[in-house]
């Protein structure tokens, strides 16, 4: 499942419109690991055979099946700077870097 608030949905649609990408598929993808765990981003992309497909208010959102199995459901929201944030249900799976950081709960 992908949960997205109205502000974020409108923000994504406006960005697509301003880039002449209306009607494009949106992909949520794993883009790395930061101090707070896995980092996700969005891009436009074509459907692949191992994608899960979600239709949200006229927008098609793609997620790789393996990434979904690893990270679970996604929540998309925008902060006060209109920056899109994508969090997964299973953020803790990628939190530990294994370096023994003194304040790390993992």
C-alpha cells in the first residue's frame, strides 16, 4: 500500500505538469542509506515485469516487488519546504550500519 496526503499528491502532479511529464508512471525506488535508514526517491519510469502497480487519483505508482517485500508499505508526504519525503513501514531494516555508533539503538 502507498499512503499519500493531498498536499504531496498535488505537489507531485504539479512537478510532472511543469516538466511536461503528465501521464507518466511514477516509481518509488531505494536510493541509498543515510543516518536515518533507507532513503527513497521518485522518478518517472516504465513498468517492469517485477513491479507492483498502484493507481492513486489518476496517477500510476510503480514499486519493485523485491523492494516492497523488504521495506513494506510507503507513506509519502511533503514538508514545509515542499520537499517530498518517502518513508517505509519497515525503516528499521536498514537502520544499522554495523559500525557500533555510541548512540545507535540498533
